[in-house]
């Protein structure tokens, strides 16, 4: 997909409640403070909340207005936030009708997002490991996985990445019925043959069609800086190594290279910032969270 000279980022993580939307909103705010023109896209079409985090009390225009052709161009639906250079595409209206856009609606939406006048686009992806979350995540050239130092978060993040890779293997082998059955079995947690890790699956597939496996590796394995990881909610020094451990596990079992961007500390005042509809980096600009966010951006952008 051609994004021109835009920096396009997807933020996902699999599990809800891990601070993913807070990260997206504060990442966008920090980039906007640095002078970049930023558009936040609330791609959590079933439970949008970026408007709350970025200080928009009630979205007067939403994605629904574009889908329903009330506005011709997506640019006209963008909301100004209280912060210079930061705009929002909200999906916070009539969530049931937006939770499953048609293919035609998705294609039109993607085309209009490509045309936006901005330096940075950030997709805040829905929680879960389902197909829509994965498809939105892979729209962007760069993906950030948010984890927390708890087992459920790590398991869901791992499943998110594995399902993403399984889904693209299915696309590459879509004409091979026998191979598709094998891939589906490897990706099904209920399968009696599970767990089959991706590196084992790729060895089997290479015997059947080495060229297609090479194509897959080139697209997802050998690209280096496609995926990044941030651990949110760190409460002790011992938890600071969790992101590195997760990256090693992803490398070993998914053959996936993930770059660790850094960690964000647990902040007691985060809930109050959300209640006050203020990005945390604005509320407490000298906090550990805000300082680490600026360091993450240096490494990332």
C-alpha cells in the first residue's frame, strides 16, 4: 500500500484494558507537540474512546457520517482537538452499524485515509485477535504491540501475532487446499496437534513450496523493523525485562524479529487524566510516562 511520505503506525495488542488507546492518544499528542501534523484514527469500531483521551467531549462528526455519505471526503469528518497539530477521526457514533464495515466501505475508507493532509497517521486497533483487528493492524507499514507485565496480556499479544502470520500464510497459499488445511490446523488452539509453532509449520511448508515460503519470509520475517513492542504499566525494575523476553519468544517460536521500543511506568494519576479528558503527557509533562514516551518516539520516528 502506498502511503507516500507519511509515517503510518498501527497500535494493537490483543487484550483489552492494557492502555492501548491511552498509548495511541499520548503518542499522537507527543508527536503533535514536536511539530508533526497527526491524525488519530479510532479503528476500534465497536468501542471507540480516543475522543475521551484527546479532550473531545462529544464528537459532532464521526466515521458514520462519511460512510453514510453525509460528507464526501474523510478530511471533512476530522475533528480538531484542543491540541495544535492533532486531529481525530472518531467512530464513536452508532457503534453497532460500524462494527463490521463492508469490503467496499473499507476500501473507500482506506483510499480517503491515504489522501489525508498529515505527516503521521496512527491507527488505534480494537482489542482481540479477530480478523478485523488483524487486517486493520497490517494496513500500516509499522506496527506497535502493547503488552502489560501480566500473563494474560502476554498470551494475547502472542496469539495476536501468531494469528496475523497465519492469516497471511493462508493468503499466500490460498490456491493450495491441502496446505490451507494444515495452516488452519496449526492456527487452531483446539487442534489435537497443537501447539505447532510457526517455525515448525514453515519447515513443513518449505518442503511443499519453498518459493511461497520465501515470499512469506521476505514480507514478514526478514524485514526487521516492521513490528515493535512497548510494555505498559511497569511497576518494578524486575518487570522492565519482560518486553525483551517477549521479543525473544517471538523470535524463537514465530521466527519474528521484534524491536523493543521501551517501557512505560504505571502511573497512579492516569485514570484521573482520562476522567479529565486530558492526555497524560499534557497533564504531567515531566512524569516518567511522558519522558519515556518522548524517548520511544526518538527511537521510532
